[in-house]
C-alpha cells in the first residue's frame, strides 16, 4: 500500500526537487499562457501553482481583479492576467491555474492564467527585438523554436507598478 502524504508535504517536496533541479538541467523558467499571450516566469519568483479555488468577489474593483482566494487560511488578491492586459477574461475552471506570487516580496497576490505549459530552459529561446512593448514588467521578449513569441515577466516590477497596485474601480 502506498504511503499517504499531505498536500503540503507533497508541495514542499516538489519545491525542494525543483530547487535541486535548478543546479542540473537549468530549466529555470515556468511557461504559462494568459489568453493569447505566452509568458515565462523565473522559478525563483514563483510560488505555488494550484487549481482555481472559489473566489470571493470584491465590489468597486477593476474587471481584472477577480476577487480574493483563501489558500490554507491566507488571503490572496487574484488578478486575471489576460484581462489585466486588455485580453479576454479567463474562465477560472478547467486548465486555468493560480500562481501565487509576491510572497517573498511581502505581497499576497495570485495571477490567474489560462494554463501552465511546463518548465523551460533559457537555452530554448532567442531574443526578439522586432516589436517594442511599453509594459514595464516585461523583462524581455523572446521566440521559441516554433517562432512563438514569449514575454519574460519581471515579477518585482509588476508588483511595484502603480497600474497593478490600483485595483480599485475609477468610478466610485
């Protein structure tokens, strides 16, 4: 009979294994999709990835602020990352996932993504200077071997950006 472990133990073990893997395979990026955009996030800036729990709506907030999620007793503000970039809202079901970010920066935020695409290596991408992007939280734009465009997310810049921090609706 298989030994039963708690979800927390499993996640801690997975986090430890990911940390050990960073020194070997160099797959240091997490690939995610937000609407029709592909994003890469450094593993050092990521937290837990989980299916979308029930969300408590918050009145008088922008459309991209989807609500509050309770994750094991801690509250996280949930941002629809596609809607934040003026894309189509993400349905918080099926393959959609929450990525808890900001805990190491003292911010309980969770980004809602359409789906995760797995761990990636920096070596899989080439710089793409063909299109300028004025979003300050984009560290770089790159292309993979299938010529798909990916944006590297600078989490620290995103968490400090006034556009991200102002979730309150402008029509009060």
